[in-house]
C-alpha cells in the first residue's frame, strides 16, 4: 500500500479544513472588511491553533486508522468512542452537502442555465460520484491530487492579488470602507469564520495510511494552519485595497471581484478554480470520514461488511455507503448546514479535548513524540478557546430553524440518538 507523505498530507489537510477563500464572502458581507479581517486573524488563535496542537499530540501518540474515534475510545471507553464517531458522521451529512452546493452557486454566476432546476442537483451528484471513484484509487491518489488541485485552485487568487496591488500602484489606493455594512450580522460572520477554520482533526483518521505519522502530523497541522490563514487574509486584503464595497459580497462574489479586476477571463478562472475547490474538499473529506465506519466495523459496532478493504487499503464498502448518505443531504441550504454542522462538530471536538486531558492522567507513560506545551495546565487550557467559541455558536444559532423546529433542537435530537444507536449496535453484536 502506497502511503501519504508529508506534502500530500498537508495538501489533503488544507482541503479538509479550507480549500481556499471560497466561503469567505459572507463574512465580508456580514461584518465589513475591518471586522472580517480581524475575525480571520483572531479566530485561528482561539480555534485552529488549539485544535492543531491537540491533534498533533494525539495523532502522533496514537496513529490509528479512525483517528479521533480511537482517541476518545481509549480515554473514555467504547460508549463515548461511539458517540464521537456518531457526532462526527452526523455532522458530515450536513457538512459534505455544503461543497457541491458552493460549486453550483459559483457556476451560476457565469452559466445560470447549467445550474437551474434539476441540473444543479445533477451537478452536485457528479461531485459526489467523482470523489467516490477517486477515493477508491487509494489515499496516495487523493493526496497527490490534492497537491495539484491546491496549486490550480489558488492560482486565480494569486493573479487577483497581483492585479489589486498593480491597480493601487498605478491608480492610487482605493481602500473600501472598513466599517459595518448596512445590515451587519457579527454573529453570522463568526459562525461562518468558525466553519471555514474547522476540521483539523479530520486528517487523523487515515494515520495508518501516512508515512511516519509520528513526525508528519505535528508538522502537517502547524504548516496547514499557517497556509490557511494566509489563503484567507491575503485575498481579503486585496479586494479591500482595490476598493470593492463590502455590500457586494455574498456567496460566490469572488467571481464578481475577479470580473472587476481582471475581466471575464479571470472571472471564468475563479469559477473553474471554485469547482476544483469544491471537488478537492469533498474528495479529501471523503478520504477522512469513510475511515470512521471502517474503524467502528473493525470494533464490531457496525456490520463487518463496512470493514472490507481492497489491496490498496481502501474500505470500499464504507466509501460507497457514506457517498450515498451524503448525496441524500444535498437539498439543505448553506446557512442551515453551517448551524447544524457547527453544533454537532463542536460536541465531537469537545470530547477530543476531554480525551487529551484524560489520557495525560490515565496514560502518563504513553510515548508522545509531540506534546501540547505547558504540561497538564497546557492540556487543560488549550481547550478553553474552542469551548468558548462553541458556546457562542450555540447562542448565535438559537433562532435558526429547520424542518419546522429550532436548528439547535434538531441537532440535539440527532446527538441524543447516539446512545440509542449504540445500544442497538451492542445488542446486535452481543
């Protein structure tokens, strides 16, 4: 089995977390340039960096297939390990629907006839199908493809940044107002920023398919965190410098910014790059999340059929089953998806920080090639920032509704089903 090396792991992690500036437009439109820029600088300090440190320690100490599922299981027992996987897979149903949706939104800016009606749904299904087929080729194929897609999808933004700088040098700086837009929504901007910076633990589930994971994971986490911050802040600074009003920004507005700065050719390049971004993110997350049902099947908590692997290491039944589940969730709207995704993912992330502390107490002699700095105090403190942001996300999403009920209640019902499903799974295997 060909294993992922460091650079492909960084590229895959980049897509699992970010995939590029796509999705930032709503932050600018909700908060204005100044506040959006500040959010994109501060949230990584309290959200991304602590999570990266936690993942760096646990992934290097326990490089298991299934990643965070095994961390929580080792620290808290099989019941909580199952809840960790349940919450993560439930969140994935909503999270994975976002990327094909974003792709269709971008394409609609230049080819609305292609995305109208049933055609938009067909395009989303094409993304799901391509990702499933690509993943069946193995982790190394996904990693190397992520490297190439990362370069291609970012190239239009390199041009956009260059044109913004050139424009300011030749025509004078025209900085857009950094104040609040007419309809400011700071809470919504924070939620979108958190969503754009989440997912660092996803890379941990493929540890057995990574070359020298003890060294690779800490390096990949910290390198990816720096790359993602630059990928977010530099294009934002460029359009701010070019004087494009913040009110013009909503999902898909990078196409309009590219049209203003570089004309139709650059706008089309942004659309095509956006399609690659959606495919790259969906593809990388398929690699990560399909290892959870496989690991649970190995432990007897899901049907053994899901543990079947090909010679290249791919759990092919799990890939197909997850892809079908994600295809069924393609009808949700972008805003609703983020609210539910953050609640479910946040609960799973908190379990991982608890596992970090408990493993320090219960397994002090465990070999840890990388440690969260500061001893036990550091292990406790590192989870405070994410916990505070998750609490804020719960408060900010209090008015969201889905299926005729508050989104928080909907998410809570999904989470509460976890113990029931666990009892059914244990009874089936007893």
